């Protein structure tokens, strides 16, 4: 694990490069886009334009590069990094690395990385470029730092992250050529330089064209020969510096750049904001961007910002630049979407871009009048186009206020259902007194909602730091910075309250996004930002699916061992007695208190919510026009429950309900659902177990398919009981139990129903089950409802003929387990003081019907434990917890659940394993 994550990126002022042959090829591209283009995209063969070690800038600072490589595969990755000399005469180093499954490699501070052959041994400096090959797809980033010293860990002054380039092409594009271009601040100018890397075994003959922004022609052409395995940089080259101005009055030039080659090459552009009017003036900011190997009819910018606060006097502003590399004019439609995806859009207008020209949103009246502070941009075009989005921090609250910081990122041309961010950083140290923080932005271009699973990997590949799901409205966006839980995610270094990792995002439909790294002058998330770097999320790379499956399902071809008591019925004392997660005093996420609080209307009192449930839900009354009795001893819980000091309110931190089990019920996945996840609690008063259980039964949200939910639970089977197991299990349970798990549910809750099973007054009351729904009153409350699959008690006696008629008509469906008892027959309580008799039907049919009722399953029709339970609140359960489970579970039902899980994993691909079949009438 790193000690310090390098915030990086600076432009190399020293370029050891092949010579540039001047030229005046003024030919124009009059063929349609694509006819002269060949690109070869690969996530196993990638390139970075610079390797820099102790290379000076013009003001005495030094430049250093380091690479971070993420391995998203479930198997180790073998990676080779070849550092080439810029003149193509050989290599500076060849480094072979094995990256653990789902881990990373970071070259920062590594002796072999720093020990590459020096191109300037006298001054201990090196410059080159990097070629990466791997045996599986990986995600790679090159981080460049400008440091105020001559060592790799000197204080950071500037930084930049640049994804490795993976599309060598015969034709490449960059939206900006700037030479001595003003910034709006007196004496501060912008300058562009180009680096071209040739990964081929023969020289590449390259033409670099600077096009006029109005499409009126090629402003300048330079022809260069790039040696085999070599590099060419424009920095300091007379031919580059002598390109004529487009604004002769100020001596500045502006345009866009096209690179043409006779062999596939990669290229990058370095934009420097300099404190002077010369190319070698001190760099104030640097931004590296790869040339684009293609264009598209649809482009997107993950962030639209208009005066959004950035802390202090700073505000954030953005504007896209769109280039038309076609020989005929192009019409573009620009739409700025709202964060919540609602209509009307913040802006919507059209523009025509001349052939080989551009459109710049800066200063455009329609762009400037967009109604909102934040959103995202979608651009559609009649012909393929490309471009960038510039984000600026301005010192003031107007679009013309002086800009302090900027970042250019390419407009996104493709969407993906799997994407990656190289860094997850929270309070991670950099230069003394400075820390690094990341924020994610994800856009949903679809008109339908999308669900994303955000998975933060540990850098050593030992597992997830966490994963969670979020729902994004159609055409909306999710921002981690606006997510109240983002900063409370688990820390990889808990002792220091900080985290480092990397991010994988999977989505139910294709999305785009970016990751922002902020360097803050302090150690809080609100400390002032002194540098920032936006990096577009890298899209689908073809990585193998991951069988622990928080977001992607891997169908099995052979049966796998199922660990029942780790995957299906989790009762181990190390889980149910977890001192934090199962504790109401600690408000742990498996506690009765926390689960209740997740359902309460925001601002309402959770104590009153629970007291109302007890006092009203167990009082005499009617449900579905059938009577329910007064359960006096349940309501007496309110009196015996410890109170909040100085009040008469029950103290949920002293809840008498103790966790007994966490249960996976994917086998209840009928009607297109994914099944259920459950928590079972037993009443324990004064250290004494009582005859009452409460079961929270959640519908597994559509944030994941049934197959993915199955895989999530199945992955638990490989972990030993202990903290890692519990942490992983909590990641799963939070996805269905936390507020917001189902945005369509009451208060965002995924609760399907809450059930009770009690015999608190054995002298005067029969054993009884009840069921409750969360309803959207003001405030929301738990309201008694009918008990599933259980007719009212009267159907066992005076209305037995009606019951017999129903059962005989539906005998086949009852035997198959698919019959649903009509709603008009259902009662509001299920008593155990009788057995179901059904005249005129066979014992087989009668038993099948009775076993599907609540009281039948929990009493006369199944082998239970302690008279009425399948999970007993009256027993400790022994060393592994299974001693509290009924014979019916242990010998019959868990086998059915295991078979269902196995069939779901196999998805029809395993010999001898049929399809998963859920039975809709199973209520237990």
C-alpha cells in the first residue's frame, strides 16, 4: 500500500526527442471522416507519452511520472512495462509485474521504476515513453508531478492524471492548438505542445496539421519522421514555435490539430498556462490529454457547471469545444440535462459548425443563459465530431472572472455498463499539510432509470473496501459529493481515518462519468482546493466477470459447493453477536434499532414509530373485516421497555430484541422479483429469552438481478467467519435494508412485510402470527395486514364448506405450490389452537394446503422447534447457532433453498441441474 499518492501532472519542459523535419504540406482533408483512419484499440497493449524522472521545468522545479495499473480480473495479471528511449535507440527499462486479482500496481517510489537507465547520468535525469502489455485487460493511468525539489517525494506543486492510450491510429485529433493565447489575466498565456509516440518496428512518417477554427483552411503543416519505438515532441522546436499567429495584433495563435501517419501512432497534447508571454515561461498549470482516434455522432460531457461554488470566492464554470473534422458543415444539437433528469432541460439549442471548423461554447449566448448551476451535457451531430469539456475554477462569480485552475477532458464518445476510476482517495496525504479526495460523477443517458453498483477495491486485491448501489433517474446524474454516505464509507486505514483504493462501476444500462481528484490544503473534505484533476471514467475493457459478483453475474458450468450456514441461513454467533453491527446501543446495521430507523419518515421520532406499531398493531380490531384479538402482553412491552432519560419514550438503544439470524430467501423470487433478504430477532427481557420473534422481510431490490443477488450471497461461502465475512455480509444487507434501497418504496424502504410470532401469555392467549406493512401515512407507520396464504379462522369452522370448495377447485395448483389464497379469505391473525381440516379432499391435498398457511407451517404440518418456531428465540443455538433451527429447516427446506441457489448459479449451464423454480405460495 502506498504511503503517499502522488498528485501529478506537469508538462515536461525537457524533451529528448527525434528531430523535426520542417515542411509545408498544405493539402486538405476532403475525404469523409474515417476513410483515412485505422485505429487499433486494445486494453492489453497501451501507451503513455512520457516517462520523466527529475526532468527540470524552466523555473527549476522537476517533473516525475508514476503509473498506476488496476487489475479488474478475478485472476492475477502479468504486466510488462517497457520504458523506451525517445530517440528509439533502445530501452531504459523493462519491468515485469504480477498484479493480484482485483488489486493494483503503483510504481511510485519503486526502486526499479526509479532505477531505469538515466538519459542524463550527470544530472540523474531520465526521459522516455512507456509501452504496457498485459495478459488480461487492465486499466492504466500515468500520473505526472511537478515537484519543488530534486527527489521523487519532494513537495507537489502541480499534477495531472492521464489514462494510458490504447488506440494507435493513422489519423488522430486534438481540439486545441494554442500559442501565446491570452487567459484574461495580464501576462498569463496558454501554450500547446504535441508528443507523438511510434510503437512500430519501423519509422513513422507523420504530418501534423493546425486547422483554423473557422474552417477556412489549414493554418500550418509540419512533417516529421518518428523513429521506430521512438517519440517526437514539439516542445521548443523552431518549426513549431514559428507557426504564424492567427491574431497578428497580439502574436497569438489558435486552432485545432490533426495528426496523419503512414503507420498507427499515439499522440498526446500538453496545454500549459504560463506566467509570461514565452513558451518557456514558468508553468502555472499543466494539462495532458491524449489525442482522440475517432469521432462520433453523440458526445457527452459529464459535468456542466455555471457559477457552482468551489469554496471561498471560487466558482466553477464549464464549456465544451466541438470540432467538425468533416469536409462539409455539421449541425449539432446541444442539450444541458438537469441532475434529476426532469424536464425542461437547462438548455437546448442548435449550431452549425463549418467544414473543418469548430464551435466553442464560451461566450455563446444560449450556453451562457442555461438555467442552472450544475448538470451534464449531451451533444448530437449530423456527422461524426469530437471535442473537449473545459472545467475552470474562477476567482469570482462571473464567467469572465480570472480563472485559477482548469482541466480539459475529452467529450465522451461511448457509453459502457462497466467503467473504472483509477483512484479512490479520502484524506490521503500528499505534500505536508495537503490531502487528496476523490468524487465521482455518473450520468445516465437513457430515458429509463439506471442502477449502478459502485465497488471500491482494496489496492492489495484482498477484497472490497465496500460496495453500494445507487439509482439514477432517466437522463439524470449521481454525484458522490452530494451523497451523504460518501464520506462515511469504510476507511482502508481506520487508525488515520483515511482511504486509498480504486473504483469499479457496473450499471444496469450504459452510463458515462468522471472521477475528480482534489488536492486540498488541509485534512477535511471542505478544506480549500488548490489543485484538481477530472478524469473521464474508462469504459468497458473486456475484463472477465467476477464471481463474487456485486455487479456482474458469472454463470457457472459446473455445480459449486453451497455453504448453507454462510449463504442461506446465517446463525453463527460471530455474526448474530457482532458487538457493533448487531448492537442497538451502537446503532449497528444489523440491529433492531437501525432497521426501524431506516423506515421512519425523515424528521419523525423513531421511538414513537415503534411504540405506535406495538400499541396499535396488537390491539383488538378487524382486518379485512375479520376480527383480531387484543394481545395484552405484547402491548405491555411499551411499559417494560427502558425509557430515554427524562421522557416517557422508549429508548431504542436499549432494544430488547436480539438478532437471531440473517436469511437469504432468493427462493421466493416469484413474479419477476429477486426474492427476499431477512433479519430474525428474538425478544430478550432482563437477560431472559421470551417466546416472541420479529422478522424484517425485505424485497431484494431490482438494483441487481436475482442472479447477481444469488452470486453475492454465494460469495460468502468461501470466507471464514470473522470480521471480513461480517463486513462483506453487511455490504449485501445494506443494499436491501438501508433507506433508499427502493426509491419507489415508502421512505425509500424495500421492506416487504414485518412479521411477528409470539406466545407471551400462554395461560390466556393462543400462539399467534401477525403481519405488518409499512404505509405512507403522515408520518409513515407499520400497519397490521392480512397473514399470507392463511384464511381467517372462521374458515376452519362455520365456513369450512367455502374452504373445501376453494381447495378442491385448486387442488393441482396447491400440490404444485403455486396456488394463491384469494384476498377476501385472508384474516389478520394466524392462531395455533386448531388444525386445518378440509372435508372432501385427499390427505395429500389437505396437508399441502395446510402447510402453506402460517399456522400450519409453524405448528401441526411441519416439524418445528419449541412448539411454534423454525428459528427459536428460546435457545442459544450452540457453538454454531444451528441448535435454534427447526428439523423442518435442517432436513427439508434448506435443501430446497440450496437447490434453488445452485440452479440460479448454473443458469442452465450445468449438467444435471435444471432451471430454478420458485414457488409463489411459500409464505414461511
